[in-house]
């Protein structure tokens, strides 16, 4: 089984923290959708396995697409691929877009998983982030989606801004729990250089939250959500039984996927490629049937090993020693076995049978541990 990701690079306005590729101008939206349809045709032979288990509309803001535009993409995919009867179709959306009419459209299109970018329930924080929705919409859109029959809902939260403290973070988590959503993705705010927040930070108009406070919020989230039957299955993701993100889980497990649209990435096991992060250039080269709209790299054995370590260590499935021995040379495996011992002694990594996973303490240092284990 494989997955397909579609990047929809449009937003109503620019969030001050976001460095994903998007445009606030919708004038090329129709042309871009047509280009995505053409790219689907051009890349029909990219995936070795044309049996599709997951489809993911990300962005940007996919909920800015019309019903006709979404249908045209899905229709093309169903025509050219073998889509599983149990396919997970995730659709990212903003709270202000989830009107009754929009939810009816998504139901008709058989979208079966909504990813809602709430980010916060704090009115002042939402304004500071430059989000297009308000605190009331953060709550009401989830209830409206549930009333329309959407059960598989995930919401995004951000913690670690200057508005964050333990008291209001507990209230946020309690509100999420009360909404009875089965999945939560929560990210520590990072200050990206090319964003409004990054610019203000450079001018000392904004300050970064300290690591100790972020760690406190992170551990509080783990404790509170696990007590309410959420499984912490990846560093930033919590799901109830049966509601893990299949699409993202497949990323972390090394399953092949095709990325469509500007800035989208693809992976076929041996190579990785990424489309140009520019709408006009993407549309131009697609229309010319030119291969200049993407770059590609063939992964070396060390690069494949490092990617496996980085993604696997973040999950409850961990690093499988048997997988390492089957897929990588003995020098790489022996070096890993030597390096991992230090983290077992520090009690940041635990080994069970042949699987290495992070302890709760280790989750605070996931990226550092992974980089230290790189070949």
C-alpha cells in the first residue's frame, strides 16, 4: 500500500509563525488545480505500488477549494489508482471555513477524516498568531462537524508562545478533552527566520519561551491526555485506539508516497524528490511538460539509515534491530549498537526484545538522541 499527498498552497492570510509554502492570492487557484491534475497523469509510474491506502489534502488551506475542485482531484486519483475500500482521506481545514454547507460538501465527497487547525482557544493568542478565526469558532466548528457525522477528527494545537503558562495550558487540554475528539497533534512553537515572528524576534520585539517551560507544558500534555485514554504514539501526536493517523504513521514507517502540488515531497524507497515552492513556476513547467518543477536525490545507505532512525525513534514502534540487520551493512548496525548503549544507561532509551523506544525522559531530547545515532 502507498499514500498520496496533495499540497494546496493557498491561505486567506499569513499566520505570523508559519513557514510552509502558501500564497494569499487566489488568482491562480483554477490553473493550479489543473496543473495538479496534469501532474497526476505525468507521475502515474512513480509509485511501485499503485494500491492506495491514504489520501491527504494539506497546505496551505485545502478548505479554500470548491467542491468541484476537490472532486476533480479525487476523481482522477480513483481513475488511475486502486483505492482501498478502507482508504483514509484526510482534509485539512480552518475553523472559519467549516460552515454547514462546507461540511455537507465534504460529506458528499466522502472525506472521512478532518484535520482542523485550531491552534488555540485564547482570543488574544489567535490575534497574535494572525489566525483567520476566533476563539468561539475554535470550539463551535468541532461540534458542528460532529453533528454532521464526522467522527474521525484531529485538531492542531500550538504551545510555547508568550501566552503559554501551565494554568492556561491545563484549561486548553481540558477543553480539548471535553470536545471528545479522538486525535490531537500538538507542536511546540518554533521561531522560523523567514516569518513575521522570526523578523520580530530578530528585532527583539518578541522573546522565545525557555526550554524548561516548554518541557513542563509537554510533560503536562502527555500526563493529562494519557489519563484520558489517548496513546502518545509519536512525539507530537496523540490518538485514541483505532484513530491514529494512517497517513502520517506510514511516513514514519517508511511507506512510499507521492506528493502532488508546489513544495510537495515524494518518497519511493530509493529516492526523495520535492516540487518547486513557487506556484507560478510550478504551473509554467507543468504546462510545458518540463521536469524542471522538481528536484530529486538518490538516497545513500547512510541517508536511508539516518531517516529511519529519525522517524522511527519518535514513535511507539521504535527502532527495530531486525530491520536494521536486514537493510543496512554490519558496520552501520554495529556502530548503532555501540552508540545506543549510552542512552540506555541514561534511561532515555529502553530496549524490549529487539525494539528500541524513547522513555518519557527521552522524549524531551528526541531530536538530539536521533542525531547522535546517525551513521
